[in-house]
C-alpha cells in the first residue's frame, strides 16, 4: 500500500495521507477476515444513507477490527438507534468498512475507525 501512495499506481501519482485509507471488509465462508489479500484500487462508498463509527488507536489487524466492530455493535444496544438499525435488520457484517488515517511509519497517536453502513 505504501508503494501505491508513493506513485506505484496506474497514474504514477503520489498520494498524501490527507484522506483515510478506506477498506471494505467482505465476509467469506471462513469468516470476514480469513484469507484476505490487500489489493489497492479506488472504491466507491457504499450506497447507504447512514453510518455508525467507532474510533480506535494502534495498528489495525484482523483481531482489532473484529474487536472494534463488536464493540460498536454492543454500543448500539439500548440506544435510540437500536430499534432503527438492529431490530429492522438494516445493518450486517457485509456493510463493514475500516478507515486508517496515518502513515504506516507512524507508531504513536494512530487514528482508525470501524464503520457500519445502513439505510
């Protein structure tokens, strides 16, 4: 991914870290984070109206993404959003994305987000 930002892309364009790296998490038969491959290419945002977000620090990995997604879902329990989102089945694991805002070389004060999209 770092190579992509440094100009190893179709347009040979260098990209600064002013915007997050947004990654959609696509569930597989073995679980949402198994056998994943990183392929850098532009994506379109999901066509959902709303998103709930949980911010977290440190480096992202399969475990931290799963933990943070679970914590985000748990935080919706007994909230004003619970009936609108969870009970109406308008949110699921296939609407999960993560955003990273830092250079891969930044070790401290990292900012990441896990996002659950819904209608």
